[in-house]
């Protein structure tokens, strides 16, 4: 709150009755927030001798120039040290924006450097720069220093994470790729839990920063010996002997016999294809040009960029601003979020063994977006209990976190080896646009104001997540397929069967419900929706939304029923006559298609 003018020993907590009277006489009380004003005080100054006059009507106010802060949660924070409140509160959004901008910058830097100098060298370089800047951040004494450090700490952080993630996916076989990516993401969860633990015991932000940064030195030194270079990258650069040595060492550690003959046969073929493409890439504008030359991969890259932008916006928007958006104790909320992060990684690990990347991602963001949208209702209606808002927010956060994990793996599997790191860098860069604007979307609470203002950030997060869930269905499936080594192999991924919402519904439901019952329910609901459409048309209902909605329900059910009938018919006919029988059914069925235009002409 505002500090009492002329009282140098003022504190946030009330010291005695005289102190309480002085606060009441100088600081307006905000009834809606049930607290004293944070940004304004009465113009008239009141001294100690007149402070007992609590029924003063001092209407005119002025902005505060000094503040006192609660120490119930933190003894000191960067916000209290730099007074990032009231007119300066927007600097918090600027600081979060600089972090997202740093991630964008790092996404651009990590790709070319990793593709050119190797995954390991790129990782180690960015790691050590990140560690140095982390120690340097405790010397922050101004907003400008804070903004610059946030930019470069985030840039180096995402750079070394992207490098190590690509290295991990390139070190393992397709069968172990999900497990490897899950283990990589577990490091993020471990970091969150350690942050919570240390933040609980170290309430002064500079001490906390030093405690978190110190272990990076010991861990960083060990990485020089523990982490190998990517054999795929070495083969891509024609350094086959180094790749062979690493593969032999991996086999020795895992107590496996290494098939040298098979390796030499594969190396000759793989290196021939990859070096040809690498030569083309290096004669142009590095490896990224390989993607831009392919129309198929350009479209794929654009879709991935949009999906990454939505993921970043929702993920960071909820995580970094949970104190203002989600009610309750910040430590408990952060613990819940950390545990949900852990569960989401384990969920991805288990589910991706049985479900493809595309349908799983789509389902996650659709559910997560729906949960964010549903959160709007208890906020706008001012539901008395906070548990509903917290629960729905955490469901949305859980789904978006799991979706982020899927997308890291999914993106790496959709891009060819020569351009994989650069392509992921571009996706991460474009995706961080969502992260950059997320602090300002959260600030809509203040700009819009009122009940709708409180709910507006979650409304934006939820609606964009739903759109991302639909757009994802236009990408090819990569489950149980080896990483594409060349552009041609990456392009051929599109030849796998595309799954629409109808196919996805049929695929899921038919695992639990019989053909006959499901088909009967679909045509019954679809036919009922078509019949119901008659009423608003005949009664000339003013709005079109009811007709459109009912028509789409009917179309959805009939399309899904068509998919069921193809399978159902094939299962009802004997093998010798199955093809002929289905041909007859299809022929007779087309009679309906022939007469449908004439029915419409009625």
C-alpha cells in the first residue's frame, strides 16, 4: 500500500491503534478489494496530533511516491526493491515480455549454431553463458539492467535446452524416443520442485538466486565428459569414424554387441543421402533453406509455428502470472502446478505408447482450451468459492503442459535431419511470439476492468487453444516411424492417412461400443438434428446460429456413421465375397447420392 507521508518507520502491518488511525486518515480504503489503496493517498497531510479524526471527508487524492510492502510471503522481492507497482507495474509485463523475446532470440541462435558446430558444443557454450548471467543478475539495481538480463538469460536458457533436446532424440531409436523426450522434460519438473523448495526457505530474492545458480558450476563441469556428440549429426557432416566410436561406446555401456558390418552398410547409404542434401544446403542459406524450398514443409512449418505460439501463450500466461489470475496461496498453487507438470510428463510417456501424436495433441488442447473457457463462468458470476476456478485453471494448465511435451517430440519427428535443429529453432522462435504477448493478455484484467476483465485472459487462452487443436489435424502422423533423414522422407510423411474429427471419434468410440449400437445412435441423433432444423426455419427464427448448429450436428453424425458402415459392412460379409458385396452396397448407396440433388431442389 501507499506509505503514510512523514512517517519514516511506517510498515505494512499495523503497529498499534495510533498507527491504524493514521493510516485511515491518509490512505483511502478500497471496499471492493478490502484493502488500503496501493497507488493513491489523500492530498491533505495529517500529522500525529490530528490523526485521531477518523471521520474526515478528504475527497481529493494524489499518486503515491513511496510504498510499504507485506513481508508475510517474501522478505524482499525484485518488485519491492525496484518499486514495480502502480504506474511502474507495467514493467513487470515488460520484464516477462523480455524473457519471451529472449527465448525468441535464443531460438534463432541455437538452430544455426547447433547445425553448424554440433549439438554438444552448442549446448555447452550456451549453458556456461547462462550460468554466468544467472550470477550476474543478483547485482540488478535498475529496471534497464533487469530487462537486459532477462533477455539474455532466457535466450541462453532456451538455446541450451533446445540443443540438448535434439541431441537426446537423435541418440535413441524410434521405440525409445518417447521415453527419452519424457526424461528430458523431467528436468524442467525437477527444477520447478527445487525452486519451490528453496523459495520456501529463502525468502530474499538475491539469496534465492545465488542458491539456485551455485550448483550449475559443478553440474556444468561434468557435462564435458558425460554428454557425447550426436552420431546423426556427425554422419551428416561426413565424420563417420567419430560417429562409429560413439556408437561402439554406447553399445559397450549398455553391454550389447555392436554389429560393425551392418553399421558400415548403413553408413554408406545414409551418409551418401545426407551429404548430398548438406551440400545443397550449404551452397544456399544454410540448412533452413531446405525446408523453405519444399512447399509441403513450408506449410507444415507454418502450422507448427502457429501451434507453438498458442502453446507458449497459454503455458507462460498461466504459469508466470498465476499470482494475479489464480486465487489462493502462491506456494500451494505452485506445488500443484509442479505436480501437474510431473503427472503430465508421465501421462505423455504412457499414452503415446498407444495413441498417435496428432490425435493426442488435438485432444489435449481441446480439453485444455475448454477448461480455460469454462473458468470464465465462475469468475464472471462471482462464484463464492475459489476451488472451481483453481480446478479448471489447473486442468487447462495440465493439458497445455502435456501438449507442449507432445509438440516438442512431434516437431522433431516431422523435420528432416539436416534441418531439424534449425526447423525447431524457427518453430520455437515463432512460438515465443505467443509468450511475448502473454503478459499483456494477462494485463487485460486491469485494462478492461470489471468482472469481464478478470475473465478476459482465460477467454483468449481458451479460444486460441481450441483453434490449435483443430489445426493440428492437418499434420501427418509420425508414431512408430523412424526419423526422416532427408527432405523427401519428410515430405512422404503426408502420405499417411489423415485423421479428421469424424475418424477420430469413430476410432475412439468403437474401441468400447459395438458397431450396431453406435451406428444406430449416430443416425438417430443425426436424423433428429435434421428434423429439429425444420422448426427455426418454419418459424422464421431471427438468428441463423440455431440452424447452422443443428445442421452441423446432423452432418457430423452422418459422416461418422458413414465411417462405421464401411467397417461394419466388411465384417458382415464372408472373405470370398467381401469385395463384391461391398461393391454392390456402394453401388446401391450411390443411388441415394444421385437423387440427393433433386431432393435439395424441392
